[in-house]
C-alpha cells in the first residue's frame, strides 16, 4: 500500500513539472511580442529543462537496461544532463534581466532640503 502511494506521488510530481514547463513555454510564446529576447531565453531555458527532465531518465534507463552499459558511461550522461539543466536555469535567469531599463541611481537615505517652517503655512 505504501509503495503505491509513493509511486502515485512520484507520478504526480512529474506531471506537475510537465505542466509547469510546458505552460511556461506556452506563456513565453504568447508574450514574445512584449519582450522578444526575454521570451526567447525563457523558452530556451524551459525547453532545456524539459528535455533534461524527461530525456535524461529515459536515456539512463535505456543505457543501463537495453544497451547493457553501466557505470561510468551512465554517470557521464548524468553529468552532461546536469550541465544542460544548469544552462536552462541560466537562460531563465538571463531572461529575467535582459532588456530591462536601467534604474535611476539614488542614494539610500536621500533627504530633501525642505524647511519645516516654510511648509507649515501651507
């Protein structure tokens, strides 16, 4: 009973990840006119994460069961997928900051010169 519950929760987590990644790609495609470079970077990042999240386990399972390759090769494939996943996160971070207008430089506690007595009459 408990193993079924964990399997259902694992499939639910995978399904939620799929919904979020595909939903993000759809939103990036819909909002590409508003911010084209940000949308492109977001779609690339989400696509990389989608490929790594789904092709990675399938490729590892294929290599270890069907092809009979184990050990160092599977570990190297996992490292490559981890690097691709990190590149996807990097593209998402870049999408957040690309084409933003610069913020006007201000001091932390800027005090205006206002005379308290002059404003009291108003």
